[in-house]
C-alpha cells in the first residue's frame, strides 16, 4: 500500500507534463493541479467500493436519554430554557441531534421537538428549537433524546453494525426520508440498539458559540438509547480532501495511485495546458481502474465464513459491490 503526500503527487503530475518539480503549492498552476488530484481521487476511489477501503474499526457511543429536567417555553417563540440539573455541553450539543419531549405537558407529552442550537448557562442550558413553541409553560417536566447521530466525514457507507457482537439490523435510508418517517413514534420505545438506518445528510445540534457545522452522514437508532451503548460498525472509508503539502493519501495500492496521477495529469493538461489530446489519458486511467477494481475483489473460493459462537450456524455475507464475493 502506498503513502504519498499531496506535494509528491503534484510533482508526479508535473513530470507527466515535462515540468520541473516544486517544493510548494504557491502558484495558480499548482492550485489547479491540487484540485485535479482531488477530483481524480474522488473519481477513481469514491465511485467504486474497493476492498482496501473496507474498515472494521467504526465505533459509536450512544448517549442515553436525559430525564429529571424541566423546560420553560413561551408560545410563538423557539427559544427555551432547560433547568433541573448541572448541565454540561455534551448534554445539549455534540455529533448528534438532540430532541426534547415535554412529558409534563397536557397536550404535547408525546411530541418530540428538535433542538438546533444550544448553550450551557448556569445550572441548566438555553436552546433554540426548529419550530416556535406551541404553548407557554414554566418548569414543565421533559426528557432529552439522542437517537440520530452524525458520522465522521471519512465514513462513506456503513455495511454492517453490531452491538455486543450481535448483528444489528441495518437499513440504507433514502436521503429524502425524515427521521420520524424512518421510525414512526420511535421516541416511545427505549432500550439497547436493535435497528439502525443510515443515509442522507443532516446537521447536529451545536453550541451557539461555535461555527455552524457542515452536514454529515446520518445514522438513526431505534429504540431511543437509555444508556451509553457502543455500536461497532464496518464501513467503506472515504478519503479526505488533500489540502496542504503534507496531507497524505494512505492505504491505496501503488497501482491505483498511478491511475489517479494519470487522470489528474490529463485534467491539468486539458485545463491548464489546453492540450485536449490528453483526454485519452482519462479514458486509459478509467479502464485501468476498472480492471484493477475487479482484480482487487479477490476470489470468493479463498474466503472463509465464520461460525457464530452462539449457535454454530454459518452466514455468508454478500455485498452488492462484489457479486459472488464474501465480505468480512
């Protein structure tokens, strides 16, 4: 597997163009080259499910529901005050969406309200809901739920999840589906994770003193966690964008790196050098990447299925990205 910096990749592209190497990325030409390299990485790696991008080290610590607190609401305003406990920032913001259920309300005890922004203040916290409050109430008993999480930017696609070595049902959710459509009335049930749905992008509840976070891949959990359960998951790694000269592309075979360099060189030759005959290099790199993708898939005949410790039964996990090949 290769480990190559952005500067090294830029210089390899420059050699394709018969240009001298550089030790910085200060010129517009080198900025164009850096952009071309990131485009090539996206085209070659992210559009395919490479086995070398499989990761089995994903872990997510769920946050149990928070009860024993109260909320003050004023009708027709989204701003609320939470009290009744010694709040910490993680209670009201993090890599998850915080939802409030005013269990002490006569009319809205079964309605979850999403919190978009929050700030710890004094013994409690201040927060802003996504909608205006439908009622006025002081010291209304409520519960905070944490059942929708934002995964790291390097997670491209989750393919398996488990809790305490027991597999969890995994659903690939349509990006247009809302949380309440994934699990209707999901806030009514509490316990250890049984089902997760991954798909679409969302923003977490964030601290009002911080920058607005970028949307990230969402993972919804059912039932609502009532404790700090840990989910293990396998996923396809999404390589981050290379920005500085020391940023490194890691874990990619040299043969595939060569295709990325060739495609980036083709882009630079066409856009910067106006050498449109270089377009055939793009076709060549795509053909080579497709051939290597099939080759790196391996042979299903040399794989082994692991029997369950509980019942000794064997399950062959097949993924659509590798027809007829066992994964894991």
